[in-house]
């Protein structure tokens, strides 16, 4: 069972170290990352039993508004540190299944890949003479993801029903704003364990069309040799 691999001691220790390294703010329960190790030491057997029974309930994410340089607002959902730990453990196992299938042009939220790698690839295209750029920003992409379609995609390769049930619970955990919890009927947190999977279809379509491109999360640049070619790609 895939869930047993996710909850194994080795995988959980690795996930715990990663969450501690990433630090970050607290979730709706107010628990800081610094308290996570002690909390897990004291409560892990109970939490693990709930997950394996299918009765574990993730907490809502805490809504945070981050001002953008252009004057807009980026909405972030911050899970509790316990839920970050469980999601990180899921991500580590799922990435071994899915990452080999992903496009070489995709750099966001993938192991051993970074924004610096994406920039180096872009510079390579420019040196080759592809100096015109079609800039794609899939606005609010992660906010609009259809849960049923995503779960259907996951179900093609994952047969562990308990794991699929847990992932759906995370998708539907809700958002807390000013103490009030709102149900989430669509969307998934950007940077979450399912993020790379969601845009693989776009990568495959761009590859099929023979484009030279670099994508990081929902930002994607296509590199072409002339303005006219760029305008054709924009229309397409």
C-alpha cells in the first residue's frame, strides 16, 4: 500500500527535516514550526492511526494576503505545520512516481530543480538566437483547478484508495478568514504536492507543437526568433 510507504519512519523523518528547514509561518492552530518535532514525537502514533483508518481530518488553511509589486494581492493558504509535514511526506513519494514523466521544460516545485536552472535554460535559448519571448501567466490557475478532474488524473496511476481519500480531504480542507471557515470547492494550494502534476498536460501540448519554452509553476515563456513568429504563437 502506497500510504504505508508515505508513513514509513524513514520518509517521515526526511519530511520533518524538510518542513523544519523551510520554516514558514504558523497555520490556523497557531503552532510554530519549532514545536513540530515535539508535537510529532508525542502524538504521531495517534495521527498515523487516524490516517490509516481514513478518519484523519486536515485543518483549514490560514488565508494570508501578500501585496504584489504591481499593486495587486497574492492570496496564500498556509496549512498547519502538522499538515505541511503530511503533505511533504506525500510529495516525496509521489514525486518518485510522477517526476520521471514530467517535461524537461518544467522547473517549478520539482526535486533537484530551481528557478536558477530555469533562468540558465532561458539564457541558453537567447544565446541560440531565440530573443523574442511570448510571456504566459496562467492567472489564478491554481485557484480554479477542478477537484474531480484532478482526482481522476491521479486515479490513473494511484490505486491506494485511502491515499486518494486523504488527498481529496486536503483539496477540500477549506480556508479560514477572520475566524470563519469557507469550503473549497475548487483549486489547490500553489506549491503543494500536486502542483507539478497539474500543468503537465500543458507542457506536453507545447512539446507536441515543437516550442522552445521554460515553465516555472504557472509562469511560462516561449522563445522564438522573430516578432512575427511570436505573434503567431500568441494567437495560437
